[in-house]
C-alpha cells in the first residue's frame, strides 16, 4: 500500500479486491444520501473491461467514521447480505462519498451469481451474469491482434456446460477460480476423447496468468477524508467529484445527519405537505409548488434571526440572517424541530397574503423564490403583520420585488438582505429597504410583457383581478368565482381580429391587450370585434361601462374598435396601477 496524506485527506493506493472484502464485511458502506444504483449493461461491461486489462477506473473517495461533527446514516451496498436493522454500526470504518456505482458493479460481479442491471429502455431492473471470453481476452493482450477489448466481456445466462464449451469465464469466480478450473478441465477431458483438453488447459493457464491475476491485483487510488471533516467540506468535495451527476441536495445531507438520531426528515417533509393540504386546501392550491429545500431555508433564516435577539422586551436592530447552504447544514435537530410549527404558520400566512392579493394559483405566483422571505416575515411578525401599517409595508415590498425583478436571480442572497431590511423598517429602526427605494420599472417594458413565463405578466393579471368583474355576469371575480368559472387571461381584441386589421403582433399579444376573463365569456367573445361582443352582451350601457372600467378599458375606444387609442389609454392605466401598488414613480 502506497500512502500520502495531507491535513484533511489521506490518499492511498489500494487493491480493488481488498475494498470489496471490506464491503462484504460491512466495514465500508454508503451514506444514505447517495443516489440509487442506476448503471446499465453498457456501463458495467465497460468497467469490467477496464479492470480486466488494467485500465484506470478513477479514484474512490471515502469518509472516515467516528467523527464528532460529521455523522451520516450508513446503508450497505446493493448485493450484500447485511441487515441494516441488526447490523453493528460500530464495525463501519468508512463511508463512500464517490465511487458507489463502480464498487457496486464489481462487488456484485465478483461476489454474486448475477448483477442487478438497469434496463436501457425502462426503469426496470434485471439480473444478468457477466463473463469474459477467454480466447478473445488472450488475443486482446497481444498487440498483433486487432480486437476490440470490449468484445471480450459477455453478458447473459449460460449453463456450466455452455461456459466450458464457449470458454466463458464467470466474473464471480475471479476470487477463487480453482473449482471452475477443475470442472473446465474435466469437461474437455470428456469431450471427443480429450482431444482438445491440453490446448484448453494451457489456454486457461495463460488466461489465469495474464487476465485473472491482473484483476486480482488491480489497484486504484482511495482518497479518505478525515473523520473530523465538516459537513461543508464533504458537500464541496462531493460536488467537485460528481460533476456529471445530480448535485447533492442539502436536504439529503441533513436527513442523513438527523437519521443518526432516529429522526426521519423525509417523512417529516411529507407530513408537513400533507398537513398543509388537509388543513388548508385552498392555501395549498396557492403554494403547493414549495420544495423541501424551501422549508430548510425558512427554518435557517428563522434560526439565524433569533440568534440576534438579545432582549425580548425591546426591538433589536437585525444585521443579517442566512439561508446559505453551509448554514443549513449546521442546523441542529433541536433547531429544526423547534421552528417547524413556526414555518408552517409562515407558509399559511404567506399563502393567505397571496390570496388577498388575488393570486389564487401557483402558476400565477410571479416569483416562487419570494415566497420564502415572505413566509419568514410572517413567522417573525406573527399577528403584528395584520396591523394596517405593517400590512401596507409588506404589500408595497412584495410588489416592488416583482416589478423591480429582484427575485429573478440570486434569490437566496436577496432574501437574506430583505428580511433584516424589512424587519428594521417595520420596527422603525431603518429607512425604506433597497428593494423598494431602488425599484425601477420602465414604461416601455410593459409592451414586452406577453406570456405567463414573465413575472410581471402574472403580477398585472393579479392586480386587475382585484377590481375586475366578469364580462357576462358582472360579478366580482372572487377566489370562488375564479376557480368555478375557470378564469384565465385572454385577449380583449381577439388575435384573429388583430391579424385581420394588421395590428403588430407585439401589441396584439401584450398584457395591455389582455385581461382576466372566464371561459364562458371567452367563448362568447370568440373572434368577434369588441364592438360586436360588447353590444351583444345583455346588460345596460351603464353596467357594461362599469364592467369595462373594472378592467381598465376605455369604454369609448373599445366600442369604436379603435385599437390604437384603446392600447394607449390602457397602457397608461396599467402603469398607474403599478405606481399605486409600488409607491414608486414609473418613468
């Protein structure tokens, strides 16, 4: 064994079979946050070919167990006969951080009758056996023969007689090939009066020296992290060595950490979402797209906030809070559990706020990322958030965040800035937050807002919903009417009418030419000119004028099918609406 070491990582050159022996004994296991076994037949053949011909197969990264800081729940490799429930965890010496697929492949191939293989065409698995073609392998080590070494690895299921006849050596006989060697010789001794026995036996001797011995002595590098390595370093190293795979989720890391204390974080998340759905079904409809990492972010923000509160009898100036990955990984189980109910309160309150802003569905939340700081604000403020002045401040901040587009990127960092800024402003300890004071919305931008992919599109839809009435019934579009009438955003001047009248496509599809309309009203409008469908609605002129005004539509221009003036006046009306909600002037 060749050994090199640094302060954090010990690098050793180890024998592959020694690693597999420790896997078999349970001394080396996996962290439970590792992804599932996913390799296909092609992956497995490629690895077995590399090992058979002494090609490098990459380094393995492991973590020493027994550390005081970093403790992960372990699970055995697939194919071992270890029982997770009754296994003595004190035996475990290392946890594999990188190398699961390679170790699982070789362990199953060398220790089991078959390998569990993922199908290329489906998610199903099947048991397949792997062999090496003795004759081809011998030829492949001779440079004079032109043969693809990958053709030496054969998958399938063959009887003993078929193996001997075709000279296919099973990988699960590599560790001790003696019995197979004896049976192989006996088979050829009995075939055709032993005419080929000497040739086959000599061929196997050559194979054993040149291939089996190579496999038995295959070495690779193992990087072992010291037992006192921090969660942050483990996270960083895993991300660095697994660039081709799905990034490691901080939730999975924390779940493994808590599992050592017999706490199931994954079930807690499922229960959290289930309770949200059962207790607050209408609220769940609004915020059902929240993800498990969002819950951890909220709790981390609350924990870092509380650490700054030194005196409960007076207001404290908050300097910073955090939901950075490293701080999430530091959350203790006690901190998580003690803030879980508060996080639920924050989510429910945030969702109620959205409903009051006439955001009834997840798809119409302008920035999902803004839901996290919003929930934290309600968690911190509690019932104070319902006070008129505080509610006004939160509302203004929310709409400025949308039209200022500050949650379109680096949302975590923006939340970390906004929460202390908002709390300090609400408590009259600081000036207006930068999300509000620096909000900038150019009036020309409104003409480019044309699809549901745009946050401002969703926002304006909700702002109009606050006042608008249904075209046919004249009813205010409340949350119940919204759901029951299948309200969505549709064109005021229909698309076909716009095409027929040479209206520029950008104007025809702009939010300026759209408004919330029920499915019944939209079917009634169809492709008709506005003057036609408005005059045909069974309502008095005054009532129809009121309905049009609730949509910020000029009653005169629409009755004349005057798109240009309709477009100009509605643009100004919507810009004024944005100014009212944000409290900021539009340029």
